[in-house]
C-alpha cells in the first residue's frame, strides 16, 4: 500500500498520535486530531508551538511559511514570537539568487508580524525537484486568554471570515495559470495570484479582532483539506456535532470560476486566509460586526448542536463529506 499525495489518512495518523510519548505534566495540549498547536504551561504564561511545511507551491514559499505557522499560533489567542526555518534546495538548481529571494521573503514576512527568525537549517538535497521549506514557530499567550482548539460547546455559533478557498486560488493561479487562461483575463489571473496578499492568507488580525470583541471558544485555520476538513477536525477535537450550511459559505466569484475550470471542490481545497470560529451565540453578531467594521467579511455558517460522537451535518441531516485529501493534491498528482 502506498499513500497518495497529501495528509496521511485520519485514522492512521490518529493511531500514531495516540502512541506519542507525552510525559511532561506541563504539556497542556499535546498531539491529536484538530490540535494544530502544542501548548506548554510555564507558570506565568503559556508557550505555543507549531510546525508546518510548504509543499504545494514554489513561488513566495518564504512568505507562505511564516503566514501558515503564524495563523495556527493566532488560533490559540497567542502572539507569534520566534521562528526556525529549514530550507531544502534542489540539487542543480540552488542558485544564490534563489536562496536570497527566499530569505528575503522570510525576513519581510517575519518583520511584518514582529517575529524573530532565530535559527534553522539550509542545505542542497538530493532527490528534490523544487525548494521545500519547513518552519517551527513559537508563540506565547497570557493565562486566561488561551483559546483551546477543543473548546467548542453546544449552543455556540460558527463564524467564518473572508471565504474560501483563498490560499488555493493563489496557488492555482501561480502553478496552473496556463490552464486558466481560457476562462480568465490576464488581469483576473493576476488578481487571483495576489490572493496571497489580498484578501491575504493571514488570519492573525482576524483572530485578534475576534477575541477582543467577544467570547471565542475555539478557532481553527482551514488548511489542507479546506473548510470541510477543518469542520471535521473541530468536531473531533471538541467531541461535538456541527450543523453547517454549505450555501452560507462565501466563495468569491473568481474563486468559484477557478475551481470550476480545474474541477475541484472549493470547500475541500486548502483555505488559509479564512478563520473558522465557534463563539458564544450572544456574542456572534458583535464579533461579526467588529470584523466587518475592520474590512474583514464574516458570516455565520452554522452551529454547534450537541456533545458526543463527532459529526458534521448539513441542515437536511446529511453528513458533510470529509475529504480524503486536499483537492489540490489530487490536481498536482493528475498533472504529474
């Protein structure tokens, strides 16, 4: 048996994570499905740890690496502080210009978020056909301000910022532009490439505004597998049933056209840039209004219904399909 491109199958990974040795009593949150960050209790504060690679794109990978890791730190209510980056370069293609460009991307993205790039590793590696970067980011959060990924409770409302799939649109326009020229003008193709910056794949600001406006019980950054996977991960982490209306999910027209042309599901495609939140029902409108006031679209897409067996249902009671892998992974495999 060989695994396909993308994340490992959920059941297989969950079994491995359940066997991970966690012996330090200061580990407040360790490995688990839907638990994107580890949290360590240092007494007067919590440290938050995250690591993620960039594998689907080669353009702007330094910028991507900072954003996707900072996003997960932000979903805990934390502030990203210190980053280590490992850069693996393809043999025969690693020019000084390439390395300098990636380091410039890392430096600029870190500076914009107040992150210190404190170390890492670089090497030219056999067997690669493109640069690969993997980063580890450490943040901190005050006690009393931690937002747990498993904190969703019955009665909470589900909110989603910006819409989906922001990151997929940028990747598809950058990596598969030739396939899109039949349906997009050059200006539209450039607009799609620029989704990286506008509306942007960062949710650090979204999270800060949300937690400052009302009672946020859980947050999740929809990455690989898109919003559909993120909803299942939220349900599993919190052991709850979610009821979600796919029609309420904002999919910008440009994103919908790109996904349609390439034959991919926008709800199952990598979606950094959107922030999924479970919030107290009484505060949902306040939080949404605060985000909208700052120019960040926010919509209610469902509710947390009950505790028990994790489920994600549509309003008519049907299970929302959980993607086996990200739609973009399937596309890369098909093109490869």
